[in-house]
């Protein structure tokens, strides 16, 4: 059976180290399932950039270590991603100030992943973004990408 190709957005690395926050256990379970090979997991140079800019030194080092020790393929930046990210702004998917959020979505789309997994319910994992991403992707020759949360992809027993 083909493994789902998932893009891990920045919020997952943050939440992994925030036991007091909602969805902490689900994020931990997602990373545990990644370690068992349940998914083909990807992230990007954009995520690494965000993690590297975390002001809290201890949290930054913890997140970068989690990234380095997880079975995650790193996707590079590209002009193709930048073009699609700009199209998201032009078509009202994500506003211009949320630069990295639209780059994450575009990176997952350009690299033909199955899903972007995010706990960013303000800009990425929200109804408007889910509704408008597909037609923009189609316009630019990309397929639909599923936008979801860890709770939607982890094994529930």
C-alpha cells in the first residue's frame, strides 16, 4: 500500500514542545507514527527558516533537533513555489503579510504531496484556504492538496 506523503508545517514542531496546549498528544503521536514509517514525511527549507528564527534559544534548539532526528525529507525553495504562493495572494487564498504560510502551502502543492498537516487554523487549515486552494492549483496545473490536522491522519484505535 502506498504511504501518504505529508508536509509538516511549522506549528507541528512548536506544538511538540508545548504539553499545555491542545493537540499536544496528537502531534506527539504523529511524530511517533512518522518514526515507524507510517508516512512519507516532508518539510522544507521554509520551515527550517522559521524554526531557526525562534527567539527562545532552548525551544529553537529542541525543534531543530526534532527536525534533524525525524525521518523527514527536506524540500528546497524554488521560483516555482514563489510563483504559486503569489497566485494564492492574487486569488485571495492567503493574504500578503502571511508570506511563509502561503509558501508552505505552495511547497506542498508544487512537490505533489498528498497533504499539508498544520495546526495553523488562522491562515492555513481553515475553510476559506481549503476552498480556494484547489481552483488556484488547478489553474496552475497542480492537483488538489488535502489540508488537515494531525488528528485526521494519525491512527485512531
